[in-house]
């Protein structure tokens, strides 16, 4: 304690002045450190039978609060004001990476959680420690075993999902189907095209044969001379010479009414005729070709009718003769007709006929078809004169020549 002198007013002397002593403030103790929070108890991972129990999940303890640092200089100075104790700064823990969701396994989302007893398949080379978090992520552990405790479901494969093919498989199958369809379509088209082409070609050839009356030379259809070896009565050789060729015409007034009515279903496109005389000029024969308008089916129908009803043997259906003026056949008219033959073709739209008679103009009262007049034992005038042989031989020769000229025919057919 220091003493100072102070002058006194009454005595004029100085009196010592005692200075008051200020007590020093007590030193404030520093704040004690907060106790560190204990780490959360580690929850062991449940054992997954029948595999050995998995070790508990390693827990990372939260960092303890840092202890308070040394007191500041103001706290150590006695004359300075008291400073508030420093609070420990709590650092938040580092955020951990959230667990990645497991890949879908096929179990429906709305289905129950996989039981804890179902084993978890571990990939080859995966340790038990890394398998435990995977088990918790896949939902094998009980609820609350992992921090998020979020329900995780595994997809169970369904039949539709398992059988769904890949895009490459679908594309390959589609290409295969399209390729097979295209090949089948091409084959079917070729088949139908070939059939249609064959039918069209046959029909075209059949139609082309209708034009033979003006595409084939007259000397080919009706040769100037026709020779028949053994074609006469008793197998005698016969020769006929062409004496006249009629202009081509239609069938109007060319036949009797009955024959014209019988040939009406096939129509008449053109008629060509020629007249022959034998070597003695005692008999004459008119041969003709009727080119019809019918198709092959129509010609077949007409042939069947002539065969069933024997129309070729009826005298009222006997063809008419062609008398040529200035020739030996000038008097060959309807009363002189003695024998005839008629053939309906099916391989060509044509009807071939021949009718024979006497050149001297005699009238015949009992005409006979050529098939009857050539039979053995016949004693009629037409049979004994060989008029049936004349009609049949000349008609067969002209028919063979016509068939030889048909489109697509290489060799003529023998008459039946």
C-alpha cells in the first residue's frame, strides 16, 4: 500500500493519504470439455443359414468433439474483462455414399420381401465382408438392419419375361419368315405362270389352226393328185386327180338343213372344198373342210354327239357336192350322191367330209355311208363301183395333211 501526502487546510500540514487497494478478480475457470457421445452400438448382421454367420457390420464411430483449446490471452490477463468460455466446434461427419440399388432379379414389386432364410448368391471372388452389405441391400436382413431401412424387393422372373426373345432373335425370325414367304410366293407364281403360260400357249395354237385355210397352200390342203395303195375294192390301188377347187366361203347354203343344224353348235368360220375324179373319170368326189369357231371342248362335245347318235350314218345329214362347170364333175349334183363320210376333229377346230357319186349324172336312190359301202359282201351300186372307198380314202388323205400342218405338230397322226 502506498502512502501519499495530502496538505491539510487547517494546519497547513500534510496528512498522508492511504490509497484503497482494489482486490484482484478471481481467475474464471475454463469450461470443462463436453463428454463425447458414445458410438452407436454396432448391430451384428444376422446369420444367413446355412452359410456361416456373417461378421457384424463395421461401424464408423462419430468423431469426438475436439477438446477446448488453451484460454485466450484476455482470459489470462487479470485486468481484462472476463471472456466467455469457448464452445467446442462440432464438425458434422462426412456423408457416406448411399447404397446403390440392387439390379432387378425378377421378383414382383408388390410381392412379399424375400425371406431371411433364402441364401444370397455371392459372386465368385467376393468376400464375406462385401457380401454382408449386399445382403442388406437386397433385403435379406431384418428391417432396420441398414441405416435407411428402406424396403427393397427383388423381382422374381416371370414366364413372359423369361421367354421374351432378344431383338436380334426377333429380327432374325422376321427375316426368315419374310424370306420363306418370298420364296414360296415366287415358286407359286412360277408354278401358276407356267400353268397359265401352257394353257395360253395351247389355246393360242388351237386358235392359230383356224387360219390354216389361208396360211397353208391349197396344193397342201388339197393335193393335185392323191394316191391310195390298196385303197380300192379288193385292195386295188387307186389314184384321184383334182379337177376343181371352190373359192373359200361361209357355210350358208353349203349343207342341207339337217346337217347345218347339227353343225350349228360349233359355228362356221370358213369352208374350203375341192373335187376329184378317178382315173377312169367315172366317179367324182367332193372333199371339204369346215373351220369352226368352237374351242377344243366344244369340238369334243360335237364328236361325242355324232358318235352316240350316229349322225354320220344318216342320209339326211349327207354333205352336198360341188359341181364344177367345164369338168367331169359338172353333173355332180345332190341326186348323184352315192356315199359319204364325215369326221369331227378334236385336235383342230375342223370338220372334214367327203361325198362321192357317178360322173355320168345317174341318180342314186340308196346312198350308203362309206363305212357300210366298204364292208365285205355289199352288193349295192355304190359298193360295187367303189364309191365308198373313194370317199373314205380321199377324206383320210386330206385329214392327215391338215393334221400335219397344225401348230406344234411334227408328224401327222394316223387316222383312227
